[in-house]
C-alpha cells in the first residue's frame, strides 16, 4: 500500500503537517516541576457540579506548582451541543473565581474551542494515514449494526477489531472504487495491540495499574470530517503542553487507546490522574450523582439557593481533601474573619485514594456556609442578600433596598459578637428568615392561629394581648441597653400578667397561671413576628421598635380588644 498516496487521496486539501503546529505552539517557558492542567467540559447542558470540582482541582494544582490552568471547550459532539452552554460554563467558572489562566478569549495556545481546531486535527490524521497508522472505513450504519448482532450471537466482545475490522486490509483499488462511487467514510486508527496482553500504567491518583492493550481500530475522524475525543484530546494536550491530565474515572477505560496515540506520534505520555466520581446517598445505598435525576448536579441550584461562592469552594475542597473538616473546625480558623477557604493547605496526596468517590452532603455544605456567613458584618450580609434577591426575588430586593438602614439593622442582630449566629446558611433561607420584619410579609392571620392553639381559646388570647398592648407601650422594653436587665424586667412583666416564671411553681399548680414563662415569651414572639423561632427577642423588639410591635399586636388581637385598649387610653 502506498500510504502517502492514500493520505493525499483522502485529505488533499490538508497542506500543514504536525511540525508546522509544533513550531506555532512551542514548549512553555515554565519553572521545573510546573504543572499545566486543563479543564475540558462539553457544552451539552448545564454546568455540572463535577465540572466545578474538576475546575478547582485543575486551578489549584496548577497554581501550587507555579504552572498554568487551561479551559478547553470540547464540542466535538455537535449532535448533543446545547445552545448557550459554552457561555454558561465560562460564566459559572468566573462566578466561583475558578477562571483558568487560559481559555476562550485569552492565551497563546488557542483556539480553546475544539470546533475551531479542525485544521490541526486533520494534519495529525493525515500524518497517521501517511505512515500507515490510520485508514478509511466505508462501513455503513446498517453494516455496523449487523456486525454488532453477529458479535452478540457469537458472544464475543463488541467492537471494530480483528476479523471485524473489514476495511483494515483494503487495497488502494477498493478504496478508490468506493470514493469514486461517492461513499462516505470515517478514518480509523490502525491498532497493533493484543487485548489479552496487559501493559503497566501509572495513575497519579489510583496508583500502578495493569490495563489491557488496545486492539480496536477506533475512529479518529468521523464521517464528514469531525474529530473524535480520542484524537483531539491527545493532539490538544500535546500542543497546549498540558502535562497533567486530570479527568473523571469514567475515562480510565480509554487509556489504552490514548497510549496508542501518544506512542504513534512518538510523544512523551503526560501524567494522568483519574478522579473518582462524586456520589450521593440514595436511601440505604450510595450511587454516582446523576445529571438527569439530581438537582444537586446542576451548579445553578446552588446559585438559586444562594450559597456564598466561598462556601461552594470550601465544600469542593472538602470533597477533594477530607482533612478540610479538621482544618475548618479549628477554633482559630472559625473565628478568623480574614481567613479564606482558599487558604486551605490543599494536598494532592489526599486525592490518591481508590474505592468510592466523595459523598455529596448538603448538610455539610450548610454548615460551612453558615460559618462563612456568620463571619460577615451586617452591612456585607445585607448587600449580598440584596444582590442575590435582585435576580431571584425581585419584590424582596426592592423592599430591602428602599429600607436599607432598617434591613442592615435586622441582619446585624447577634452578628458582630464573640459567638455570632449561624442560622443563615444561604441567601434564600436568609430572606425567609428575616422577611417578617417587613410589614409586607408579616402574617397576622397565621400568628393568631398559632396563638389561639397555644392559649386554648380566643377569649384567653384577647385578655393576654390586651395586657401586652398596654404594657409593651412602655419605651423601656425597646431602649434598655442591657440584655440581663431586660430579661429581669420581662420576667417581672410575665409574673404581673399571670404567667409562671418559676418552673416548679407552675408544675405544682398549673391552673393558677395563664401559662409558663416559655408560653409568655412565645406569645410575644409570635404576636409580633408571626414566627415561633426568631433571634433573641430582646434584639427583635429593639429593631422592630415600639410602633411596629404595638401595631402588630393590635392586628393579631380581636377588634373588641383593640377598642378596649383605645377606650382605656
């Protein structure tokens, strides 16, 4: 077979050679030990949390080694590409401060989108054909289907190899005949491997492995000239000078094919590290997180929920390095407001584990997020919550912005103290936790329903609320600077209004009281907030102020009670 002639026959318009591209993309001038990593998502839908995870690993490993991180969009599968997905990937990485050093729009080793690199792939494909390491295959879809059925009946491994590689030994005359007839074809790599033989392969995370040789004549250029991942991956990683290929464990089975290509081009095989997939607890079992079934797989879920970006990054570090928990829970770190999750001493060695991949646990994310938000000042929390709401809850954002001073007061409650509150773990939850401070969200009907249930009947509620409206009109309940003094005064008020402050006394004779001290406090809390859980009532009353408190108690109370109060005043 005259292979150079075949190469010209198949790809006559390709005038460049691999050497031309090597000259265009020379070796990088980096310090010894510098690692060049790359993130290669496919634009086939939303940005997967796994892509963020891989993006963090790529960026941190490259940065720690004084190397370079690359974003390369792998859009070779045109049939599955989703409009706008490329932009979503870039925007998502930017949002979480994971933008690689190079990628679409910046860098000297582009284009960084595979669909714009077809000329490069064609040069390498032609080089393989020219050297007898690749050939055209004219098998039709029907013929391929028939081949697979034949293999199924024979109970042999499916694939295009051995006797099933019909066009592997075709003559130039046979090929010319099909070309003259206008038949379509793909180009396949000519493998010389033996599936029954093993070869050594070192995985940087999984250790020393034995993988079978590749004997399949896999496709490197599709019908119509498109490129497969196999050829594009090797060519791109070489020309971009990536020397540490970090990718999902699902690509481990493709290693024999890729080793074949590296060797065919006489190139040094880079480091490979296959990362175990992110898992999820599903009942009593654990499974790989599903792009179709699990909302947690979509990074937009985290944005819409309103987790701070730092919380997501911290959580991704935790997935990669279990030691993150001990580091983060160190009291010095928890209280250090200037500490960033990116200060975490990330260890590549902790990725060197086999078995099951990391387990997604939203409760752990909530814990990290709560710690991060607790470190923020009331001003920062207010601004960030409004920024989130401007996209996800426009009505609340408008109300909060129009009352920003008041909003800041609300979110400063129990915040800038030695042990700040950690009940807010996301901006969406934060909105639902504090919106009752605004009149537009205070639900007097719900408050009344709760209180009627607790106080047995409406007449009893009427009496209690009448007393509260009169007594809480005293300014001292809103201006007292000391929490301890306020608590003593509120206990005196409870006792005066017929509630038991002493637990023992209440246990011995509950019928003598309207209720215990807990019920008294709950009556005030629910009456002025509509909630049975809020921050310390001392601070809530201070922020609400006397006018709002009294107005709300009147809205909850029966109209007859309000009239009685007015007549007595």
